[in-house]
C-alpha cells in the first residue's frame, strides 16, 4: 500500500505528515545513531512507522493544536488556518510546520524498533514500588497508578509551540 503524504491541501486520504524519503534525509542528519535501523528497514515498514507516528501525534494532541483545521474533509489535524510558529509568524494554511514534520520523523524512527504506545491493563497497574541496593532503600507510591505510557521529550519539545494549551495566547484548538 502506498503511503499518502499530506501535501498541505488537506487531503481526505492523507496518512502521514512526512514521506519516507524526507524521513531518510532527517534520520541521516539528526539521528545518526538510529540511522542504521531506519536505513535497514524496508520501505513498507517505514511507511507503517510513518503512519503510526502521524497517528500518535494527532491522537495525543487532538483538540490542543493551535488554529483550526483547513477543511472539514481532511484526514489529519494539519494543515490548519490561524496558526503561528514559535516566532509568532503566521503559518500558511497550506503549510506543514517544520516542527511537526521533524516530530513525525523522530517518532517514525523510533517506531521502527519500538511501540509508541502501551496498552494499559487496569489489573496490572503499579501503585507502589521499592528497591534496595546494599544499604540504600528507595520506595515510591503513586497517586492512582504509575503510568507505563512512554514520554517522548524531544518530540514534545518540538511540538510545544504548536499547542494551544502550552501557554500560546490567542491560539485556538481544532474546531
């Protein structure tokens, strides 16, 4: 199945914010330690990773993006109208921000070798844990339960300027 990449027009069938070729370029430039895994993967696996990365970004940030979707038939949360970048410069309504495409690449590179999300089993939630090494003991108790969900710090930092709930005044969510 061929990957349908959002081109800025709000495609109804778009599956990814970035192409395999563009992710190859990003990986070589910014993630050389991970490039071998990405480079060795078949294009079909890379396309699946890009779909997962895009789905992760849209699912995790639904309702929190700045601006509003460009049209009601688009498949993804971007492109958007009324959005501005980290320098308060307007993002064209037919543009995908570099911060978004870079975050997509970061997640896709990871998705080649790991799951981006963890299914939570309510029966196996950790509410406390402890460990002892020699004479040093540590114990933690969690309010509710410890989340097993992964956090992607670099991805969150990249997209933070694109989120309305990140202190970005005057920015609105998906409408």
